[in-house]
C-alpha cells in the first residue's frame, strides 16, 4: 500500500473553487479549501499527477512536518530532527525558500531559510558523513518553510518552480496574464469548449492558448520538467509509474480529435499578435487558433452563439479619460453580440459602466497583488421593433 502524504496545492487568490473542481475531476476525494489553496491526502503519485494536470495550481507542496518555530534556535532543532535521508543524499543539491509572518523572533525570511538549510545539512552530515550542496537556481530538492506566529511547517515543492511556467511562453508582452490565472478565469467564467471563442484584446494570447489546451485535453505540464524528477531517493516503482503517466498524457495529446470550434486571438497591436502566434506555436495549438489584427471596438457577431473572454487594460498605462473611452467603445461592441456570453477579468470599476446589464457572475480574484473582478454577462437577444399601428 503506497504511503499517504498530505499535500497543499496553492493557486491564485480567489480561485480555490476552481482548483477544488479540478481535483474532484481527477478523482481526488476529500480536498478541502484553505486560503490560497487546497489540502488533500494521497500517495506521492497523486501529487505528481496534480503537477501534470491541474491547470490552476501554482505549487504542489508535500508536507513533511509541523514544528515549533518560536525562535531561531527552536526552528533549527525541530528542522534538524526531520529524517532528511528519505529525500536527500550527500551528493544531491537543495534550496530552502521561507515565508515568515507575525513572528517577532523571526522577522526575515532569508534568515529563517538559512536556519533550516543549516539544520538539513548538519543532519545529513551526521547521518551520512558528508553534506549536500546548496543550489538556489536549480536544486534537486526544493524545501519550503511557512511560519505564522510561533508555528511553522516544512514542505517539499514537487514542481520545483511555479506551475504557471508551462514551457510555451517564448514571447512576452506588457503585463502578461499568468497561465494559471487564465485557466481559472476560463473555469470560473464557465467558458465552454464547444462554442466559438474570441479574445479581442489578446495580448500574448494566454487566454486563447489555455482555452485551446483545455479543449484538446492537453496536460498543462506536458512541455516542462518537474523538481521531483531530480529527487535522488525516488524509488524505481514510483519513477516508472511517473514515466507511464507522462507517456499516457503525451499519447492523449497526440490522439486525433475533431476540429475545434473557432478560436479567435485578436489584438490591435501587430507586435502583440506576433507574440501570440509564437506562443501558440510553442504550445502546439497554433493550428487551432486564428489570429486577427483588429480593434476590439469593431468586434462583430459572426456566429449565432459564442463566448468573448478577455483581460482588458486596467489603466496603469492609460489616463482615466482614455480608459473610460476604451471601455465605452468595447462595451458598445459587446452589446452587438446578442446571444453570446462575455467573460471579463476587470481591474477597474469603470468597466461595469460599459454594459447596461448586471453581470450574471461577479467573483473577486487577485491578479498578483491587484484585486480584480471576474465578470460574466449574458448578452440578451435584441427586441424586435414594435409594429406601427
């Protein structure tokens, strides 16, 4: 019977509901939401699957232990008591990342991370006669410390680096939307895979690419490697099981599928559109997307039904009057889309004035430190003109 572990999967703030739905779809039972993420229990292979398949997950953390962290000395002793030989050897490399709050004796995250690092290498030197090296850039094993008040917890980071780094973003634009948040917007906004999709302010194409990847059933982690693949103590059955899981995901991505409904990636900037093309090609979905150089204000209803999903500018680079005009012009275009759904990640309260209807969905999210709103509108059919009497 495989050993069970306790995992904490982090996600963009406000998207915990989307992540819980994903885990349920992966047949992970008993997942419980918490601030900034979701807890669940299962074998190591289950955490690996989450790294590969969960679109809104940012990190997958395996909890090693909870510990008393009232001061630096206590933190060191408790961390040193962990059996690190289960996860590291004398020839492997490690890095420690710490997050500390509300602890007057530990006010600097870097110092707390240093104490845990010292504890780990001292413990392994005692057990093995030699100590591993530290590699902050690409360690074999990534250790995470969380301290709140006098209590702490130690975790292993399965992915090694945030899961929004899918491996397909080869071209950057200004203020790109992270892939994990884009995936959560699509899920929470109820964007269906079987209707036309349009992003008229696509930038680097994140929403359209994530929509195509989900519609085609391509695992979001398929084009990258994970930290656990470098764990020196990973046993052969677990490693073999992981290789099978990746091979199955690759086979699913290559399986023949019916052509997807139209996915339009449009922007007024040719530079942004070029970046979107290169990103879509790297993601392997460029044949599923069409790219259009167009102003969002000129958007027209080309199909009877569909979904607009977009992340318009928030106003950091625009004057208020320019932002208000942009929203007004785009809002008029959206009103022409009778029978469509419009999903917007809005970073300004001005946007809600652009449409004359209340949103069917209004959900608070965070784009990094910025509080934003996920808004979904159902555009009503135009009323027929009254007959003259």
